[in-house]
C-alpha cells in the first residue's frame, strides 16, 4: 500500500462522504474486507479523486449517473450526500436522474429517485 496516497485518499474521502461514515467503514472492517477498504481509499479516493482534471462537483455528478445506471442504491445513498457536500444542488441531482431515465432506463431512474429523495429528506432533518 502506498501510504501517501492512502492518507491523501482518506482526507478526500472524509471530506466528500463525511468523516463519521468513513471512520465507521474503516473501524468495522474485518480481516476479510479490510483490503477493499484500503484499496478504495488509496486508489479511488487518493489516485483518482485526488487528480486535478475534474472538480469534485463534476466527479460527484458523474458518479450519481454511473451508480444509478449500475443500480447500486447503497452507494448512491452515500454519494448523494457527497454530491451535496461537493456543491451539487437537489435540482441538479433531479436533472441527472432524469438523464439516467432516458439513457439507462426508467426503472433504474425510479429507484435512484427513491434513494436520492430519502437522502435529501434525511439531510433536511439533520
């Protein structure tokens, strides 16, 4: 493991997803799944999210579309919150998910809207 990339990724991951979420993910890692937590932190967050070619807002917007297309509600839930932290508005999230409906399919978009709506409601209440 590249410790420098891991630390860089850990900082970015906490800023985007929230420190509590990231710390819980790492704290609850087992011998079996610790490797994926380290890989995600170092490679996804340190190597890719740490690049300068796109803003965090742009990366979040792209992620919302891709994760919706893959129909991964748990990851979508986490990344909707991250997108808001990165400056994506609820209106922009709505437009992204409408775009998903056209290019991926209505069922994927309906599920994504359901997940995103729940997160946005939780964030209002917090």
